């Protein structure tokens, strides 16, 4: 397989058509080598439009979803980023090239260790990988400039909204399959929070995500 041709095809045939046109993001997809974060058994499919298994019931998001989320975050070089759901570490690597620091939280110790080792070996030194269950929040009382959840949640816990720093934002995919929406929350310097629905999609849920009250017959 010609890896560079496969990478080019991924960008031009999958990612651009999904309304990812920010040149900074597109350039990043050539810089950060996705194949380095794909398990060996699946490396030949690193650039295919699919969710790649990571083991332990987890998957990498599809390339177009990763790129679209990165684009919608509009990350600045001064931003402190919180990512919930480390997985392979690839999203954290992308985020780290745009932000000041990235804290990424993974519920599975095995995946966290693998991702941390991979990130360190490739020089992503501004990423801190932590192990824990962050589906309903992380480090109570701390705030972040950018928060992104890489698994869906039926409802977004208030703790995440409280963790958005002034001028910061949060991006999460909210709802139950088959009706999920990518929603972007932005807080202005006066603390006013506004939300915008960006697109519809379906991705796997975070473990232990907050569940809404369900109607009981």
C-alpha cells in the first residue's frame, strides 16, 4: 500500500466532502500520522472510512469525524484542552499540535498506557494521559478552554458546562441512536452560554454516561 497516496485519498475523498475545509486542520492530517495510532492488526485500514477496533470494546472514530470535531473546536495556541475518551491517542495528538496543553482521560488503564507510550515516543510532550471515569465530569472545580467528548452521551451533565472557562467551548455528541446531534457550547467572557447544533451523526456512547429519566409503563 502506498501510505501517502492512501492518506491523500482519505483527506480528499472522505474529509473534504464532509465540510472540513480549514487548511490548518487539513495540513494537520498530513503531519500527524494516523497509522501510528492504529493497532497493528488493523493498520492496513488506517485510512478507511470506518471505526477501527481498539480492543476492550472500544473503537477509533472515523477519520472524517475526527477531522470535523477538530475543525469545529477552533482551538487557539493558548488553549488548555480536556478530552474525554483517549482511545488510541490519535485525537489527543491532533489536539496537541493546536493547543498549549491537552489532558485526556481514558477509563481503560490498558488503553491509557498504550496511548501514553505512543504519544511520548512520538514527541507529543504537551499531552497528559490520565486514567479514570470522566463520563460525568473530571477534576471538579477546574475549568478548561476547550472540552471535547469522543463518545456520545444521552444527556450532557451540568458538570461539563460548569467546567467551561470564560471564552471557552465544549463539543459533544448528544442523544440516543439513531438520533444524535453534535452540539457546540460557547461561553462568552460574561459567562453567557450559548449552544448550536452542528450536524446529526451516531457514535458509540461513553461508559457510565449520565442517563435521562426514562418513562416507565
